[in-house]
C-alpha cells in the first residue's frame, strides 16, 4: 500500500546513512551478474552500519530503513529520537570524502524532547 510519509522516512534514512558514512547503505557488488542480490538486500533490509557510527545514530538509521512501514520510524519518532535531541555520543570520524565540507557556526538541530 502506498504510504508517502513512510516512504519519505525510508528515503531520509538512506540520506542520513550517506551523510554520516559518506557511502550508500545498499550497493551492487561488482561480481553480481544482475540486480537480484542487490534488490534482495534492499527488500530484506540487510543493512550493515559501520562500527564507527555512534550507536544512537545507528539506531535512528535502522529505525528509518525498516522494511516494514508499520514499524518504520515516523517523523515524530525522528524528532524525539535521542540522537536528534543531543544524546551524548562519540565524535564521528573524519572521512577523506567529506573533509572538504566546512560547517561554520553550526549550532545543531534543536527539538523538544519529552
């Protein structure tokens, strides 16, 4: 069943993964002859989050890239997630692919956590 908000949240998870890791969560392997394995990893939710990603952030990504749209995080879940509300976590490692980005005067995202 078509559910635009759930689809948008899944896409947000893909984008967040890409921003945090400088890579895509699902990739086609060179040895694969067709897209069957690639598609089955997506449909099966076979997601591997690198160990350098803080656990709170990984939890948010997993909640967004949940295969079952009924269990997938909603926008409200995202806004109240500990990672979004400033839960303490270790600093993300610097990646050569994202070192050229400079964030000046970044104050973070604020939200009301209940």
